[in-house]
């Protein structure tokens, strides 16, 4: 039930404690996040395909509530992801186009983690929008001291969970 990493994160052994967040632009959000999901959905639609070329179009886009029976799980998951992204737009839209931002490690979870299970349940049952700031993030560089490694130049790459679409 704990949030897991939703964003490509590179973690480096350094004396400093900080993270540099690289945000997507509105165009890269459309191209790298929305369009792969839309392609998955459009592959099973029997009517005209859904087309979105901007954040404004995404805001006003009428997504189907369901794709019907017998559709591939990937298409159904893409529809669910797009519904969540559309609902959560107020929690991340302001970060698109910021370029890069340095944050403390205390602020990091907000930008790189999926919502917790309790946040998801509250969204579904109470209508409270779950924080999806991670959708605006392209990648994160995290700098912190690795215990017991001294000055060793070590880095790790933490990739998003299974089921993520795109590169």
C-alpha cells in the first residue's frame, strides 16, 4: 500500500542532500504520455479515434467511460490512466514547462511517487483528487550520502513500475 516510484530516478552518492526535478513541457507531456495511451485506446475503438494535441484539448476531451468487453488489458489500463490524469490535472499542470527545479529530499515524494492506496480510495469514494505531480516529471536526479560507501562514486537508476507505457 505504500507509494512506489513513478518517475525515472537517478540516485547518486554525494555529500549533499537534494534532488533536481526535470519537468516535461506541455508538448512533451502530450507526445510522451498522452499519445501512447491514446494510441492504445484508439486501437480498440469502433468509432472515430480520440485526438489530443494540447493540454487545453485534454482538459475538454470526452473520454469514454468504458471500452467494452474483450478489449486488451493494456487498452483498458490506458483508459483508466487517462481518466486519472484528466481528473488530476490541477495537481500537476502548473509544473509543466518549469524546466528544472531543485527540491529538498523532504519534498521529493510529491514529485516521484504514485498516490498511495488510501489516496486512490479517497479519490474514488470521496471525490478528493489524488496528487499526480509525478505526471509532470520527466526524471529526477537525487543526491544523498549512501551509508558506508564513503566517497565512492556510485549511482543507481530506479525505473517506473511495470505497466507504464512509453519509453
